[in-house]
C-alpha cells in the first residue's frame, strides 16, 4: 500500500489559508482518481441540515432504520450535527455515476445492485477524509450514502450492534441523509442532475441518470 506522508498540524489561520486551496483542489482530483465522476469544493455554510431529512428515515421506516450505528436513531440529532458542521468552512462534495442506472432505479435490480455503488461512496469518503487528516486537517470528517449494512456488509446483521466489532471500522460511515444533510438539495444546488428514484411506479425513462453522493468536511 502506498505510504502517505503526514504533515505537521498548524493552527495559524493565515498559514492554513495559504495552503488549503491547493489541498482542496488535490482532494477533488483524488476523488476523481478514486472513481468519482465529479467533485466540487463547497462552502460548509451552504450545507443544510434539516430535521425532515432524518425524519424521512423513520417515516415510512427505511428497511435499514436502526440496522447499524450509522443509521438513525443512532446517528446524532440534526441539532448536534448542525452545531458541529457550522464549525467547518470547506467541504468536498463528490458524486459517483451509477451505471447502469437500473442498479438504483429498477425496484428489483436495486435490491443488490445499489450495494457496490454505495460501497464506492464509502470508499471515497473514507479515503479523502484520511488524506485530509494526514495533511493536518485532523477534524476532517466524511459521510457517504445509504446504509453500511447493505453497502459494506452485504445485508448481514451488523456485527457492531452485536459485539462492538465493526467489520469495516475505518470505512463505514453514516450517510449524508442519516446525518440530516439535505443531499438532494445540495447536489441540485451545484448543478448535478439528481432524481428521487425509490418509487415502484416511477417511469424509469423519466430518469436520465442515477448518482450516489458523498461529502467530506475538511476544515
Ligand atoms: S459491522 Fe457492518 S453494518 Fe455494522 S457498523 Fe460495521 S459496516 Fe456497518
């Protein structure tokens, strides 16, 4: 495995300002290298945490509700998330194109098809977070998409809830939506095409693409 150089932590904001733009660009490039189709630097202030997003996990109950520590009701409340996220200035928003789109859009194909795409989102979010962490942004934090029970553990019962030993301790993340982040709104705001796709009666031809979206708060 390629060794990554660690950088000394600095707290001088002027020094951080000097280097962070270059670093953020590099993280966007890295996201693309890892399989993302686009990555953007976004202002953390523009990330909306909305109680209704988390409520959507419970009403109607998502099949993954309570299935791992990364899904509600175990995730922090929107109030806690909002308070924490407003301390950041910059984040990297990335998307991964779901091909074929039926892996998300087709109600039957989705059952297993979505797993590899959301796994990719977990991989990119955790890799970027670790890169930023080693660069001295020690509070970097990444969120993925979907539930880790299906994205990483293939639907097996969560080992963390069972015994306290996660099968993927460094890669498993809460989803943006599980943290109450309005992922649809954010993706649409940066100009990405995104559709709600979970309806059995949706006309699949009306959906031109499917994407899986993640975010890493850097500093
Ligand atoms: S064991 Fe699997 S389902 Fe449980 S937290 Fe870890 S990755 Fe998620």
